[in-house]
């Protein structure tokens, strides 16, 4: 209740701040002369920025938008080329998390054969994390001159991004029967020191009814890895439940929603020109370096403000 009260106070204070800024601009306009023009320009610039943030926050009305999230990245077919691209995407998202002032904790990371990753999962905590990052769910495509091709030919690589809302301990919406879970232990790979690499501390958890598999090897303790894996499993099950609800709602409304989970949502072209384009919203930029360095706000904003991608929910 205290956490919910704090969240609501932030919502109210955001509205009050914009209201006060509007009042200040109006008062300054009434008395403005040449001396006040500089102050007026500064105030209107601040007001415009805060209005943009307020407009964006009004689109975060989904049942899980205020939650933290578990983001996972998997390479597509293509061996080292796709694994390297998946690693680039992971670095991009971690940079975005830092720019937003959120906190990211690596849950599981399987390094690639030569470069990049075979898979990775990161838990992100902060305000409205799931609401902002659900714009990234889907297949990301890269076009570049391959660093792994001795003839320097152009290659196309794919990687998939999935996002699951974090389920809190007090959340009773997802209840898992312990008899429906198979738990396997194994020795962790990659960095982590002697204890991690020489004991069976890593956990692989399988939900038998759904076939969902999660794994965690980040912690030194098997019990902590088990607790984290259970949280990941609950988040996956909640995401599946939400997806099924959305499909039923679409069927009742007689509409068909784009399946962002399996569609190509964005292309990153590094050769023969520089461009990043979101295929759902049409938002694009030539600043590929900035985007891969975590500058994703233009794509997040384009997604959240799109009336088709963010239709009003019937239960809201």
C-alpha cells in the first residue's frame, strides 16, 4: 500500500508541476517585455518537455505497465553473426536502462562461441519499466558488413527480444503447483569464480503443463538461483496469461492484432547507409551510433503514442 501510495503521489505531482508551469508562463506573458523574453523562452522549453513526458505517461494504462520487467535476448539462425548481434542488442538495452536511471541485474547470460551471446536475461527495476520497454518486443534485424566474413560481404542477422512483467511475492494472480515444476541443477558457465564454476549452483526450471523453461546461474548460491528462476517462471506465466486474454479480446471485438512477438519490428542498417527504422510506426533515424548506444526514446515514444498499437482497453 505504501508503494502504491508513493506511485500515485508521483502521478499527482507530475500534473501539479505542469499546471504550475502553465500558470507561470501565462503570468510572464501578461507582463513580458524584452527583459523577460529569455526567461519566457526557458520556461516554455521546460513546459514543452514536461508536457511531452506527461502525454507519454498517460499511455501507460496497461495492467502491468507500472511493473518492473525481465528482458531476454536470443539470437536467430546464423551462428556467430547472430550471436554477436544479440550481444549488441543486450548492450544497447543496458545503456538505455542506465540513461533512464533504472536498475538492471543480469539473471542469466550464455556467451556465444566466438562473440556475443547465445541467450541472456536481465531484470530491470524502476518506474513504468514494462510500459516503456514493451515497444521492444519482437524481432530486430541487422544489416552490415560482417566482421566474421573474410570477404567482407554484407550479412543480415536477426535476434528476438521478449519482455515479461516482474511478478511480486505478494501477487496472488499467478499460483504455481510445486508438483508441476521440474528442477534441474547444473554447473554454471562463463565468468563467476571458482565456486560458481565448480559447483552445481545453476538452476533450470521447467513448468510441465506449459513447457516453459527458465534458467538462472547468476548467483553463487543454488537457493538464490532457485528463487530467481521461480520469479522468472511466474513472470513468463503472467505474460502468457496476458497474451491469451488479449487474443480472446481481439476475437470478441472482431479484430486481429499484429503479433509483435514473431514479427520483424525494426531494422538497423549499417551498410551501405546508416538507418534505423521501426516498421510499425515509421519512426526512423540515421543516428545508428546513438541508437545502439541506448538512445531509444524516439522509438518508445512513437510506439506508445500510436493509436493502433495502443488501443484503449475495454476493461480500463
